[in-house]
């Protein structure tokens, strides 16, 4: 993991080790996604020789786990929680409620009927 970590983090939120790790995973995934897509295309292409496809499959298997799309996790940008996070706002339920009631989230207001 240290091989991927940036010297300076461009985070503007609450920081703990899990958020730093998640940020690193997102950056690494973003950098290696075109390469992974190319390898997956080669593997699925049945018109290519079997040896080429096998080599691509081996390369894909040997790539670091942080390059996979399943690695980044939705975390709250305010508190770092990993559960109960609204993906659209990237906030946990409680933080979303507090910020919405305080009027810090544009376009969100308390429902009344």
C-alpha cells in the first residue's frame, strides 16, 4: 500500500487511516483502469490466439488488488463511517441529517405534509 500512497493528500475532509486507504485505492484504480479494460478485452476476444489470451489473463491476475473496481468503499466525508452512507452526498445518515437541518446542503429540506 505504501508504494501507491501520495506524498501529499488532496483531501479536504476528516482524515483517519481508513479514509487515507480508501483515497489511495480510488487513485490507484483510476490510474490503472484503462490497462485493466484493455486486458479484459484481450481475454474476451476469441479471435486472438489462446496463448495471447492466457498471457493477458496472467497479467490481469498479477495486478495489485487496489486496481480492482471492488476495492474503493463509500465512506462518509465528514466522519469516515463506512456504513449508512448516502452515495449521492457521500455522507453518513446522521451527518446528512445534521447538515440538512442546518441548511448546509443546497436543495434539501425537511419533508412536511
